[in-house]
């Protein structure tokens, strides 16, 4: 036996290469995002609009095919103030990650909020997308840099997720 | 409905796992680092290389290590004429089940050969050691035909 | 003990690359078809759901969770998953029914193998200390098994070519087959070697696809008023992960599972065997004691299309289809997992 310490552990590198495919519904959605258009999909049974769409209504278990164009205005359904940095991301803490419901959709998606006073962010707050310049648009939701508060009345909790694409007048 | 495009993204899914070896695998790998190969005696007396912690027939805990030779005999083999990127050799080679001298159970490793016709069941092979041994299965950098 | 009936089965077409479809989009059509066959609406109408899949295939962590989006899980359903072929999801579902915790179950399996390099992905299911670090691929392991059989005179290359030929010819009647055609044994033998001694035709294609099945108590099947077949026996056995300590020229685990499932208690009209490599079909046929009276792999088997994590369930479904069509009265389905037929499940299905 060696004079070195006995082996008690190994480093086992497992590296596998894949070619990931987005799926038909996400691909349609991302193709529209590249053009600066937000689209959801409506369930033929319960009529809920999913955004971003995954091709099925998780509640009813049926394909969602009807595409619905949404506004880039949304309502804060929930949020958290994050105090830790995102690795390799220029966003500096503290920053806000929010569950937002786009006008015309019924279910929330996750995005960043900025140009806001963190301590003043609240459920029911109205926000709008701040887009990157069009020439930088890609197949990605970070075509929208973040959402910022807009000067519209708050949405009562029982109305969140029920705003039409036409918007919220209060 | 808009026409779906096919959106692909190549990616590498990678983790380096840290695994505890325990006394049996650890002993085998420690010996490999010293350029020795050890097996373990199963309940029925068969020498198993690389050593197993428990007997597959009786589930008995095994502990009697046995040094085995660095040469052995090919029990079966497969010829790789087009190695895959992950494979241990860029040149065509054979995967083989090799019964080392003093062992009763073949182990799986790879064999260097210039061509398929060089390899045969029953052929004698010898372990080739890596330039630097670290206590890992690849310390044996393949086998060569004797 | 409650007798368990199969009432519905469907499989997607096996394709080499299903293109843009994600897991949910792959699963939904087969689920819709089995719901329709059983005359029910969705997963709310069964008592239990169990699926089989492997996230490593497509390299997407928790891909199986996304599968639930295809079910209609509001209000919440009783759901489980095995990181194995869905044939083992069927086994779990049978236990659930036999324990009296459910009267009916939906089982589905899906695999999208095209995104990765399947034989290398599967190398990582091996012993993590001794084998996975070498990246020995599953085709090479099967090739070494085949050479043992050839060296010992237990099979010939012609025997292997005949398995391939029969698979390709049978698959012409299987609309879901990926590889089919009038291929003779001579055509196969004329092919160059791939991973010697295997030819490419001895190996299964890489396939994407899904399959689904609904099982229930016989009482439930009668109340639904749909045709059904009965699962009269099921058992599974596993062998050592150390291939050096196994007899790779035999399948002891298959033989024991067949005894446990009562295969010998009656004639076997049809057999659907999960033999990913041609020589393994011969090993399995012998281990199961099948003779000329048995129609082996009328679907073409998995040489015609290998849906990882679903093809084992599909074997059971193919036997079910033959019985419902009146082509067979009693049949055996086999599912396998692990390298060189390490783990084997045997299911006996009979006419009601």
C-alpha cells in the first residue's frame, strides 16, 4: 500500500450533450416574442388563457390551440424582494421578481420589476413591459428587460387575472 | 394559428459528482494508484475483479482481498471502428471482458489494437498504466495485446 | 384476489425525431385515445395514474412533472411515477388495485431519445465507480453478449439475421413501426458490421414516442361496457449489475419471472418480447420456453421502433390488441431494463 492517504472518494464527471427542442407551443410563442408580440393560448374547455403557453391546459388535460394576443401591460399578483445576486447577471440586488398576469391572460408568469421603489411594490399594482431595442430581439422573454410601474389604479385582488386585453380603467 | 418553427438549442448537461468509495472500492482504487490490481473473494471462493462489496448470490459482506495479475485473457469483445466522442480512445479499439490471471470473473475495459483482425476471444492482454495514476478507473489506460 | 383487466391501449408512431413536440405534446394524443377507448373523459375518471420515463433521455430535469400537464390534474389526482419503463408503472398500478386502493388506473410511458446520444446517455446507468467512468456504451455491451453466444455456438449470425428479417417483415403490418420492409436474412448478412459482431440492423433504432394503457378491475370493465383482456400473471426479477458474474448467454431472471407469472399454465399464442438486440430475442425465446406454436413479435418488436420507457408497456399493449382482435387467446409480454437484459418483467394476458 502507498504512503499516500487511501482513496476515500472520487470526482466523477458526468457531461452529456443534448439538442433541446422547445416544443410546438413554446416555439410558436417564442417566434412571436421575437417579433415583440406576446401570445397566450386559450383552453377550449375552461377558457383560461395560459401565458406562456405549453400546449395544454394543465387543469383540463386538453390541448390548447387558440392563440390570443396579449397586451404588454400586466398586474402584480405576487412578488419577492431578492437580496442575493444572480450569477453572471448584471442585475444587482436588491431586485424584484414578480408573478405578473398580462392583460388578456388568466395565469401568471414570472419576470423582473425595476424603475420602482422596492418598498412600494404591492399586489394589484399595474405594470408595463420595458422592451430592449427591436434589433436585439431574440426567441427569449428577456426581450423584455423588466416591467415598470405605470400610473393606473390598483386592481382589487379578486379582479387580478380577469383583466381583458383592452386594459384596466379602474 | 401561426406556423411553428422548430427551435433547437444545443446544451451540455454536466455535473461532477463527488462519490464516497467505501472500504472496498476505495481499496481497489488505492491499489490502482499504486499500479496494482486487486480482487475480492466471493462466498464461493471465486475471485471477483474489480472487487464487489457484497456477494451477489448470498449478500454476504466481502472483505478478503486478493492480488491478481496485470495480464489476462479476453473472454468476449466488441470492435469499435468509429469511436464516440466520450470513448476512451480516438482510434478504433475493442471493448472487452477480460479475465485477469488469478481472477475468476471478467472485468470490462478497453483494448488497444491496430485492427479488428488482431483481436480474438482468448487473446492475452496486459494493462497499460496512465502516465499519472490518481486512484480512478482510468488509471488503467486500456489494455494492450501481449 | 381481484382480477385485473386491460381495457384500453394506444401507442404513438415511433419516429427517429419527433421534431418540435415536447413531452406534453407527445403524451396528449395517446391519452386522448385511451380515454376515448374506455369511454371516459380524462384522468379524473380513473382512481390512480402512474407513468414511466427517464429525465436523462432528453436531459431535462423533472421532465416527468411536465407530463402531468397532459392529465387534467385539477382537482388534484393520485399520481405516481417510476424512473423506469412504464411496464413497471403497470406493475405498481396493479399493486395499487390489488391492495384495494383503486379500481382503475391510467398508465403511460414516454421517451424522447433524439435530443441526446442514447448509447452514451445509457452508459451512465452503469456502476458509477467501475464502468460509467469508462463511458462504455450499451451497444458495445450487447455486442460482447452476442459474441459470447456466437463463440459458444449457441447462436449463429444467420439466426440473428432471421430475427431481424422477421421483425422488418412483421412491422409492415404495424402502422406505428419506424423500420419495416421486405428484408431477407441474406440482405441483413450482406450489411457491413457496425459494432462487431453486431450489424446496425441487429440494434434498435433510436425512437421518440409514447404509449398509454388503462387497467381496472373486471367489475369496473363490465360497468364501463368495453372489451377487455385479463392480466392472469405478472412477475419481475433482476440480476447482478456485475455483468462478469452473470451468464449473459441465458436470462435466468426472465425464466424465474415467467414461472412466477404462471406462463407454463397454458398455451402461448403470441409473445411480444422487449429484445433491443436481435440475439436477445433468441435468449428470451429460450428462457421463456417458447416453441413454434407461439407467434413471436408480430408487431416487429423493438427492432422496429424502440420507445425507451414506453416499449415495455407497449409489448403488453400489443398482446392485448391481438387478444381483443381475436387473433390470440393467451399471450406473454416481456419488458426489460438495464444492460444485456439485466431486469425482466413477464406479464401473461388472457382472453376474458
